[in-house]
């Protein structure tokens, strides 16, 4: 499904509306960009998984202006927006239209994803994907994912999702808010943060969490030698 259809919005609304959907969106992107900037290479190749409109790529380039970017997204229309947003960068990104879970991942120094990996619906599929990411990364390279990763404790998870709903209620009615969450539940699967870190560890990454707000988190997996 195209990104705008999945979110229930028009494509030209994406950049404005995503902030009404995701609490701490700006800080989350900043933390993800800072994390990928820890890759050892001075001129890294960074692959943006589920590029969207290029917001995270833009943040990465603000920290790593010499980076070479490959953006992968299944939605060609949103990649057109990303190309427009990034037309002024020194080295034009390479865009690949396709599902990042199935297209070949190029050798790289960093893999980044913002609100994308929750489309991988099973733990086995996510483990396999993390192994592919580990194989693509150079020694010391990083996989950085900014996503919804709720608590394992059901009571904490309930509180986290209540806070997320309250964020939407600042902009939308209760009926609209419920409708968004119901629509997202048709495609999105949110594994607990502890499970995500365990799966990354199984794939050969050392792991950390560099940002956390409610159910949202920025996870980092670093590839060893």
C-alpha cells in the first residue's frame, strides 16, 4: 500500500501530518541521524530503508555531508517527493523503487529506517531481515531504526499507547483517532523493544537505545569486525 493511503492522508500532506501522528518526531529523527553519524567512514554509503519524503536522509546529510545515499521505497510517488526535497544536495541520492525486504541491499556503512521496519509482520521475517542488514554492513557500520517499540510490561504498554492517543487527540477527534489506529493495525506490527534488541543481537549486532519517548524508540545495532 502507498504511504499516503496507509496513513489515510494525501501525499502532499505527509510532512505536515506525520508530526501530528508521531510524538517527538523531530527529536526522533535527530537522534537517528546522530546515531548513523557514528559510522567510522568519513564518506559513508548510507541506505535509507523506506525513504518516504527523505526527511531522515536530509538529517543524515546535515551530519554527514559527504555521505553517499541510496534510498529504497516501494512507493514511486513518495520517492519523487524525496528527490525534490534532496535536489540541492552535493551528490544526488540513488533511488530504488521496491520493497526493502526483498530488493538486494548494497554494501554500505549505514542503514537507517524511520517508521518503516514495523511493516515486517513476523519475528522470523524480521530476524532474517536483520541478518541481511548485518551482511550488507561494513565493520563498525550501523543499523539505526526509529520506530514504535512498546514496553514488554502490559501495564506500561497500555500507558504508552494512551499517551500516543493523547498526542493525536491534540489535533483529531476521538473518532478520527480511533480510525487512524484501526487502519494502521491492518499493516503495522510493533514488537516490544526488548524483543527487537534480542533479534538484533541474534543477527550479530551489538545494540543500544539512544532515544526513547513513550512507545517510540531509536535503536542502534553496530556490526563488529
